[in-house]
C-alpha cells in the first residue's frame, strides 16, 4: 500500500523533548454570572449579613478579585441554624422516597450545569479545568445520586429499623475540593433527614453559593440547606452553636483539634477529616511505568492540595534509580499554567498564604540537607505557582517527611524489606491513606493489614467512589464519609 501523506497532522514541535500543544482554552464566560457581592443563603433566600465586613475571593491564577462575600457573624449563623431547625420537622418527616426525589433532582441539575460549575470551580480555586470537568463535578453528581439511592433504604442500612436523623448539621469545609467537599457533607445529611448549615472556605465560596441556586432550582424546601460564608470565626460560631446537633469538619489538624476541644462534653456528634502524609510504596516487582503514573497522580493531582496525597514515596532500594529516572522524565512533561487550558496538568496554588507555606517547607527541606529537583518549566508572571518538586535523600526526621506540605512536593525515601516499608509508612502522626505497588496479591494483603491508614490503594491511587468509605486514623481524624458507613455520621445510632 502506498504510504499516505498525512497532511492533517498539526505541526507538533518537539521542544526540549516535549511536544508543544496549541492552547485549548475553556471560556471563563461559561462560569455564568458572578455577582460583584454575595450575602448568605438562609431559609431559601439570598440575604444580607447582619454585619458589614466583606471578604474577597480571587482567581489565584490571575490574582483578580472575582467577588466580595459576607463575613458571617454570630447573628448570621444563629439565623441560619434557626432556619435549619425550623425546616427539620417537615424534612425529617418526609418519606425517604420523597427526600430521594429532591436529591436525584439536585444530582441531575449538577450534571446539566456541569460545565458552568467546572469553570466556576476552576477560576475560584485555581485547579485545572481538566480535573474539575472530569473529576470534581462528576464526583459531586455521583455523590448525590448515590445518597439519593439510600434515602428510602435506611431501614436496611444495618442500623436497625427506622434510624433517626440527628437534627441540624453544622458543616465546615476546606478549599481544596470546594464543591466535592460540600457534596460529601450535604448529600448524606439530607438523605438521612437532617438539615444543614454549611460554611465554605474563605478562598473558595463561589460554587457553594451557586449550589444554593441549584437548591432553589430543585425546589428544595426552604431552610433544608443554608450556606453562610465567612472565615474561621464564622466556622467557630457554627461549630459552637448550641442548637447544632452534629458537626462535620474537613480541614487542618490544628483546627480539628480545636473543634474537638470545643465540643468535648457537649452532646454534639462530631466527625473530623484532617490532614495526611501518605506513603506511596513501590516494590521492585511493580510495573514501573504504571507506578510512575500513580506516583504522579498521587502527588501532583490538584497541585498536591489533597489530604490523602501520596506525599511520601517509599521506593524499594533495588529499583530506586529506575523509578526516579522514569519519574523525572514524566515530571518533565507536566504542563503547569493556565487552569482554564484543557492541556494543563498543574494549575495555580490556591492562595498566597498556601504558597508561602509550601515555599517555607520546601526551603526547610533544602536546609535540612535533602536534594531538591524540579523540571524546567516557566511559571506565569502573575498568580500563585509552584513547580512540581522532588526531594531525594530525605530522612525520616526531616520536616518534609513529617509535615503535611499540601502542595506539589514529593519526598522520596527508600526501604529494603516489606517490614521496613510498613514501619516507615506508619512513622507519621497521620493515617489517612497509603498506596502499594506490587504484582503480588499476597503482599498487598499483608501490607494492607499492617498499614495504619483509613484507605489503602493497591496499584492505583486517589480513587474515589461514593460507595467506598473514606476517613482517617490517628491525627487524620475520625468518622467515615462515603458508602453505607457515611450514613452513620448523620444517624442517631
Ligand atoms: P483550615 O483548617 O484553617 O480551614 C478549613 C476550614 O475551617 C475553613 O472553612 C476555615 O474557614 C474553617 N476554620 C478555620 N478555623 C476554624 C475554627 N476555629 N473553627 C471552625 N472552623 C474554622 O485550613 P487552611 O488554613 O485552609 O489550610 C491549612 C492547612 O490545612 C493546609 O496547609 C493543609 O495542610 C490542611 N488542609 C487539609 C485539608 C484536608 O482536606 N484534610 C483541607 C485543607 C487544608
Ligand atoms: Mg478564590
């Protein structure tokens, strides 16, 4: 056969061993209308704050202010809790099949408005559109679909007949997966018949406020979902409120600890999802290319702003060189830049404060004697950015091996035997997740038995599914979200 002249191929130029891609920008206009200022969503209405303090949320890729929003006062929180209390009587009395209809409707609207939500999340948070479009928003919809399915089956969830809701849930969430964390909290709470007051993080309030619109669109009864924006003070007012029956918090371990102290001796039920310092463990029999993809996904997904990130790579000494060479080659192909470009792998760091934290810890890594490496890459002039970074020669005592960096920084340690891998992996105050890469099924089971981590992934990493419970050991928190277990956090059992 004559060789066909392929004239349709775009002129892909290798640059530094890389193909250059033409820009593939998503339109920021797809985010829909962003108001110049927002109040709270209380009792089914958008209302002004009782206070006058406004905060600003920026696009971390451009540092442009997207909107102002209210810093919720104690009075605002009180109003929202009262609205949730009022709505609780009717909502909890609805047959589960009726509550399910609302949740299914919300899930479908999220799918229908998926592009809008993906773009809005990307510009408020800095994460790449590829992730919000392909991961965050589909996962959000999946969570609502999944818990919608439970709403009329609570009798069969293993908690005895007719399990009762707790009442009003006060929920405080972080900025790393804004809408997804909202879904993880709101979907099970509503399915089980609770009503909620949710406070989004101060750098990413916009998708929660858009979700409030979706509640209205779905005809959700007034007061079942209330959104109060603000900072840590607003969060503390919510978790301390005497008429809140259940507190669910995701965020840093110090704040989680403070909330646990605040709630000690009260009758409030508490679940905490805190930090992590997960080990991603690669054995010498692992398929190396596949493991390298898993390492990259484990630490560079979402700029490393992931509580279960595989931030410590434990690699068996005999394959160290091979793995690190392949990893460096792969890291050199990561595209850092405009989050709205569909080719971007690593977007902007969420805030100046988070960038400062990452920078400080990376500098500590160098000062303590670890070897720092990053691929060559050009960072944009404005916005908050951090190159994908690898530290080798890391010892267990180094801060970069102990502390959560919450950024695109990987610390590499080595081991010789499975027992040593377990010991090193567990040598952390945290215990949220772990990854194992090996061809041997028996070794996976042996390791999983011994790893003190709420989630253990085998030959994969960062896999999330609404049917699967997620949560921590030790200083990573307690309580589970997801799956049947996730219902328990919102039931009086
Ligand atoms: P944070 O814990 O301060 O904030 C999380 C949420 O809690 C926000 O909504 C915040 O307004 C609220 N909050 C703050 N103080 C509060 C208080 N006293 N009472 C009630 N609510 C309060 O986290 P951060 O400052 O955004 O990030 C700091 C570090 O936390 C990060 O570097 C990272 O290590 C960790 N973190 C972990 C997760 C996670 O998913 N586990 C998420 C975000 C941050
Ligand atoms: Mg923002």
